[in-house]
């Protein structure tokens, strides 16, 4: 028996098969024909909020012939999973996203259905939402997403008890006041500002606000459009210098790189009174609430990011997740059903359900329901911030396409821990 | 012992009872079991190892984000790879992880394994406790240690004389030390198991003879146990090398490759390029580099150690 011949042939066969599979995988693409009949799949970021999405779907399915199925994907892996299935026959019909850069590459690959025709038939699909929010999912003049869930601006949270004990009566309104508070808290042996730098994106929030306040929203917009020279502008250096000053003043303590938000580390610092402030998205409230409802209701304070004298950005500008969106896959078998489902996103029922679990939808009818929110005062404060903000900058890591995320997050964390200086940061951002 | 060896060496059919029966079925050296016996394993290996390997090789010459068709770009990914500072650093880090892993785990697991091979009181109970980490998933272990090492609410917060301000994962040295420690905690039980099995195979006559000659426990360990464990050491080291090269979950969960790129080892770099930057071309190129390196190291270890000659450590017994 000639074993060697066998082996050689098997390997050759395997190689040929592999090539074949690769080609098949590449050209496989997608076709409506392979999609299941009377089913519409929604790819959803999996978390506690899914209860409401499921409720809306159940209500929809009660009267619809085409049934909607909610496919929950664990949050941390959502974007990776979406990218790998989008151009395959198992792609979702409707998918959750953050607008902006999170859908740009899908739009470029011609995988997303423009909603403009639907909007022409039913203008409410656009007009029922706050314009600044709806804009996030408009790419090259075409609308690709309908806002769902809520808006999540980043705010400066505080432990009011710690501040009172330290003799600080009000949250800082200006950068100077913030620096002063940092010094007071530090002298008392308290970490002035909790920072979950282990996750890296909490660090990025400081850059987003500093750049916006110092240089205005225009700088980042230009960078996003491809003008990388803005990173070495005078304003850019000024913002970086101020961040460096804050870190060097000991505002975040010394061990922030070992702390994470996602495992509860930094929220616990704030709640236990070991830290005075935390810059975080509006979900800080629900995070604290699920740990200790009394703390969230009575001790947790919140304010806008301080204004910076001489800065070009408006003091009411916001950064954060402007909203979440639903978009429709181009190859869906039932575009009309998908459209009808998206119309629910501005219905009274949807808004009420979202408000009840602490989310803040950005529809024009949201205000009516704010009294029924989990914490009406907090909901109203947030809503007025978003409504009055001249500009609401989407988080940098969502505004850029996903492939830029690693570079951005590495650069911000290295800058904070002192591994790179201003020039290093500028160089990293220019490489995008 | 001599009987065992004799049985093994006894030529086929010499025992007599096989007389008259077709000899092929027993399998003499001239007619070993046909290739058909290896077919299931070969098909699996081909489908799940060779096919993806070839696909990855093809992808490494393309630019592909997972959307649309891969575009052939020639050697571009490979050229970029050799100029990528993170890639070069990641190779050094991987090497460091392997060396430190072997240096910390091997002595400990040999000692534990030899001890566990004995028949002391309480041995079974203690061994069972030592093996617990082996039963946990890497992800669970990483999450566990991440929580234990929280600088404000974990162990470092209570032991500032050892951890200082508790910024263990915030410095490169600290992060590497944590990963090596957790790797040791996680994998020592497995290698202990290997050495325990091997130590049990050492013929007691050797120790009896040595003690008659007046050799103490320490002398016996170095002159009998260690040489007898040689083949197991080679096996264990190869597993550590390959395991070290593919370490991933602990890095992802404990350090996320940081601080900065301080613990971005090659396997993590590959994941980051492919599934975070969606550059499957570069990711595939890194994967191939890993395949080549681990194959080369395994070959080298086998060659240098003489493992390929399969010499029994019991020759002459």
C-alpha cells in the first residue's frame, strides 16, 4: 500500500477544497431567496433593555403575518458579530447600530436600505425625532436609520455627600473650579475623579469634551472628513495640554489604569465616597440605581461638563451616544414589514415603555411622558440638555469606522498613563 | 520489568496460538493497519485544520473587511507586517511569556507531580484541591482574578505594603507579572498531572537500589526522578510553548493588551487586527506567522531533546 500517495493526494484535495470554499464564501453574498419565509430577523445589542424590544415585537407580531424574531447578541461582541454576518445569507433584516461610523462601511458596501422613499410616504419617520439626533444616521444626504431606545449624553456625575463634606457647594461650572475641586478633594485623601481607564473608552470622553470646548465641534468634523492637519493645530495642543495638567494634578489618582467601569470598579469608587466625580454616559444613573437605589435617588448628583473660558465651543455642547438606531438590510425579503415596524419607534407605547426603564427617546412626543419616568427630574434635565445643545457630538469611537477604534482607544489611554506625549497622540490620530 | 520489555519485543506469531490464522489482522510490521483506519481522523484534521490553514494563507494576500469580496493585494499585508512595531514587539512579548511560563510552571509542576505520585496521607485530598483551577474556564479565571486585583476593593487595596498604590495592571511589568502568575495558577495543575503519571511509571527498584547505595531523597530526585522524567518534560514544554503562543482569553479579559500595547502578544494582536479592525488580510498573515513559529519551535524542541528517536528512559532495565 502506498501511503505517501494517499497523503499527498489528500493534502492536494484539501487545498483545492479550501480554495473552493473560500471562493464560495466570497461570492456567496446574499440573496433574498435564501431568507426564511414570513420571518424578519432583528439583530439586537443584548442587555437588560431587551425587555422593551421584545414587548414591542410581541405587540407587532400579534397583528402581522410576517413574524419578527429578536436575535440578541452579547453587547461586547455586537459590532464584530454584525460585521462578520452582514454580507452573508444569514444577515439580519433589521439591525441595531449607533449611526455614523458604525454603519458607514455597510452603506459603502451597498448593504443598507435608504429610507428616503419611506420618509416621503410617511414624513413622521423623520419629523417625529429631534433633528440633531436623526442627523447621525444620515450619510451623504440619505437617511439610513430610525432612532430607537434613547439618547445617552455624557455628564459629570458626583457624589454630593463627598462634595458637601469637602465644603464644595456646587458642581464645577468652569474648568478653574474643577481644578480647584480636584485640589480640595486630593488634599482630603479622596480620589477626585473616578476613571475606569481599564476600559479605555471612559478616558476618551475627556478628550471629546476638551476638544469640543476648546476648539469647537468643527475640529473633529474636519478630522473626520479627512483633514488630519487639525490635530496639530494650536487648539488641539491646548486641549492636550489641559488634559495633561489635569492628570498631573492627580485628578484621577495613580491607579486608574487598573480600574474598569464595566466590572463595577469606577462606579463603586463614586458610590462608596472614595471618589468625588465621574465623567460618564447617562447610563451611570441606571448602573448606580441597580446597585443601590437610594444612592442614585438621593446622593448621586449630575451636571454639565464645565465651560472653558476662551474656548470656541458652546458651553451647552454635548458629546456621547446621540442615539441608537434601527437600520434595514438592503436584501431583506419584507421591506414594507420592516418599515411598519420602524414606525412603532415614535409611537406613544414605545416612548412610554422606554421612559419607564430609564431610557430617554428623542421623539417630539417624549416630553409628554417624562413625568412617568423612573426619575422624572433626571429625565427632564437630560432631555433639556439634548434639546438645547447646539451640537451633540457622537463619541469618536462610534463616529469613525470600527477599524479606527483600536488606534483611538490605545492613543488616549497611552496619553493618560504618560506612555506617549502630545506629539505621540497627534501622530496616532493623524494615522487614521 | 524485563518481562514487559520481552513481551513488547517478542516477534509476531512466536507465541504459537496464532498458527494457522491469517497474520495480517494482528498487524505485523509488514502489514500495518490500512490507511482506512486513519481516515476519520484525517478527514477531521483536513476539514478543521488544513482547509482553514489554506484559506488563511490565501486571505493573507488579500484585503478583506468581511464585506464584499476579498481583493488581491499581493505582498502588501506582509510588507506592512514586518514594519509594524506592534507586531515586532508582540513577538518579543510572546517569547517572554513562553520563557517565563516554562520557568515558573515547570519546577513547580515537577515537584507537585512527583509528590502527588507518592502514597502519603491526605495526598488524594490535597491533589484534588490542586486540580480545581484545571476545571475552570480561562474566561472565568480571568474575570475572577480581575475582580481580586481591583486596586481599590480587591487584594491590592488591603496589601499596600506589597502592591503600592495598587496599579498592578497599569504598568507593563505589573501586567506581565499578573498574566504569568494567572497562567501559572491555571496551568500548573495540568502539567502536574503529566508529571504525576510519569513519576508513577518509574520502577521502584531504582529507588530501592539507590537507597541501598546510600543516596538520600534529594540525590534520588536529581539522579533518578529527573532523568526518568525527561520525555515527560519534553512533552510538557512543547505544550507550554504552543499554549503560550496561543494565550488569548486571559490577555483579552485581564489587560486587553494594555497598558497601551504593553501586553499585546501575537495571538491577541491577530484577534485585534481581524475582529476589531476588520482587517482580515493582516489578521491572516499574523496567524500564519504563528503557525510557522510554533511548528518551528516544536520541531526544534523535539530535535534538540532527542525525543524524535523515541528512546525509552527504561533501557537496560
